[in-house]
């Protein structure tokens, strides 16, 4: 009887989890499994009803094409190129805001959060206008300095510069906020003791701040890496991957391939490969940065 | 509020507004179907917020308070799922809803979109709610249980009022997710009358080349109003979340 009662209680407790389990099954696991399945078929807009199983053919095509390697390289440029400035700027700003005698910290902080609170989608459309050759405010400012206008989004190098600067503007507040809250978690006594022992500012930074911030930096970097890798809107809105596919990344290409050209199977294969690469990198970084120890 | 600048006179003067006018606002509100797009966006956002808040609260409360066998496995699965890229699920979800014939009618398209958005937000949100509830002592509910309240009643009558800050935060995230989404809406929506603000903005900015830049600026100001309204409405709770410092989006 006791056993039955316990079973009954566990069953009722599981009922509470039913919604989330249903969501996980139907909106996550099933779609992912389906994506894996159609990446092995010739299912696309042109074979919508009569598709056949083609095995690894799509993957073979994909891995032997130069497009895939260009996209992979671009994704890495985009992710690493964005992440390093974002973490650096976020960290330096957090250090500045964390000084004990700074005035108006809350005002600065509120101003900093504005780009984060405003929807990225709208900001990006506005940024698209700002990089415009003829009317864009960036070229206007350059004009004031006597620099001729640049056609930002039509050349690969300047397009990358514009993309990364825009992304930096969009995301540094988040990094500043996270770093600031973990900087404020460092006990002030540590610094006081160090000063008594004759430490200068650099020593304090090198031997107290940096070691204590190590896990926060690692955690934020891994999260930022995963987020930037899959960050769809900046590239989709600013360059659309152009010129050609020279600034295209895996996720944007996947989306275009599926919803602009109807090659569902190729898109599915791309998303599977992208997810596998990302998962491997994230796991490696989690191991190296020993972040999992922090979470559990 | 600025008439269109030209490259002809590049001076500091030209960077400042010359004659302010509300013409752009008039144009966007009455010449373009802005209000229709706004209504569509708000319907989708409201549905997503409702589902996300309810599912996240129930799941978060259960994960925090029950000792269910297999809980750790479920927690890890939920955590890993928050890492999935949306592109890995957007396409299959689209195909799934399309094959169910749901994308042919307005109502079912909205249901599909709301479900797709809620799927993305409620998993991450459940995790946030769970972390938040772990910090609230169990004494209150246990006292209520002794007084004869059911488990379910204790969750909603005792725990829910105390969880309001995180519910507000989760609601804000869900609102932002649905309100500013372009990728899924673009894939799912077939008819112009179902367009959302993001689709309208994309059309004005990239397809209709004749759109003036000041109209776009007016558009983004108007589109930002609901978000700031929600920020202000939830300010009391959001400040508490920030003060706790534990939850980040």
C-alpha cells in the first residue's frame, strides 16, 4: 500500500512536468530528429511529395564543395573576431565602472543598458541606414574629418569591419553588466590587505582581480561563443552574406538555402554539421576553461 | 523627426535637425498598415508571454520543490536544450506545421508561431524560475500545507506571489523574443494581412527602396513604445532581479 501511494505521488509530480516534456518532445527533439532525417534524403521544393533516401550523398556534396569551407572560415572569423573585442571592451568598461570612487555609476550603467534593452532587430535596421554610402551618418562623420566616403557594405573587408563594429555596439553592455556584477563580488578586504603589503595597481589586477575573474571570463566567453556562432540577424540584415557569400556564415546560409531557395535537405545538412562543430568546440572550451565545475 | 539629409552639404549643421515635423509619424501611422502590423505582433507576443509564464512557473516550481526520480537528467537535458540553434529547429517546425496544413489559415498560423516561440523561450525560462525559487525558503508553503492547502494551491497561492519578479523577467524575455522575431515569422506567414511589425519594417527598409529614412526612424520609435511600456510596468520587479544579481539574460 505504501509503495502504491509513493508511486501515485511520483505520478502526480510528473504531471507538473508534463507541459515542459511535451514542449521538449514536440518542439525540440522531434524537429531535430526530423532535420537529421531529411538531410539523408533528396527532399526539397522540387521533390516535395516523391522524395527518396539518398544516404550520405548530401553530406558528400557539401563537404567536397568550397562553399562549405568558405562559410566555416567566415563563421570562425565572425565568432572570434566579434568575441575578442566584445569581451575586452566589456571587461575594461567593467573595471572602470568598478572603481570605488567613481561618480554617477548608475547613470553610466543605465546609459550602457540602452543598446541592450532596445531590440537588436530595430537597431540593426537603423545601423544598416547608418552604413549607407550616400545618406549614412558614418560617412558623414568621415566627411567632416576629410575622409572620402566608403562603400562599407559592398567590399568584403569593410563589410567585416562594419559587421563587427555593429555587433560590438550591440553586445558590449551585456558583457559589461556580467563582468561588473562578478567584479563586485570580489571582497574589498583582499585589495586592502594587498595595499598594506605594498602592492601597486598592476599587482592588484594581476594577482587578485584576474585569478578571481577567471571562471567568470571563461563562462561568459563560452556562452558568447555559442551565441555569436548562431547570431543570425546582424549578417542577415546588414549584408545578407554579401558580396557573394564572402561574409555569409553557416546559420544565415542555412536559412537562405531553406526559405529563399527551398533546398530543405541541404539546409538541414548544414544545420546538422554546424551544430556538431559548435557542440565539439563548446565542449572543448568548457573542458579547457573548467566551466562545468562552476555550474555543478 | 528629421527631413532627409543629403550628401550635398556635409557640415556639422546638416547633422542637426533643421525643421522638425511630425510628417513621418503621420505617414507611418496612416499611409502604411502600421496599426494592423502592430496588432498582429501584439497578438503573437501576448500568446507567447502567456504560455511561457505559465509553463515556466509550473516547471520551475516542480523542479525546485519536488524530489522526482530522474530530475537531474531532466535538468541537464533542459540546460543543453537552451544551446540549440534556432535554425536547427526552425526548418523542421516549418515543415511540420506546413504538413499539418496549419499555415493556410490565419488562426492556425498564429497558433503555430506562438507554439514555436514558446518552445524556444519556455525551456530557458523554466531554468531561470527554478534557480530563483531555490532561493526562497520552503517554510511558507509547508505552513500552508499544514493549514490544509493542497500542493497545487500552495504553488499558486503562496509561491506565485513571491515569484513575481522572475515571472516579470521571463515575461519580458518572451515578449521581446516574439515581438522582435523576423526569421520564424518570415518563414511561417504567407498572407500580407498577417504581417508583423518586423516583416513590415523589413519590407519598408529593404524591399521598398522609396522609403525615406525618417519614416524608418519614426517606425522604430513607434515600435519601441510597447517595449518601454512593459519595462516601466515591470520596473518594480526588474529592479529586484537586478539587485539579486544572479539572473542574466
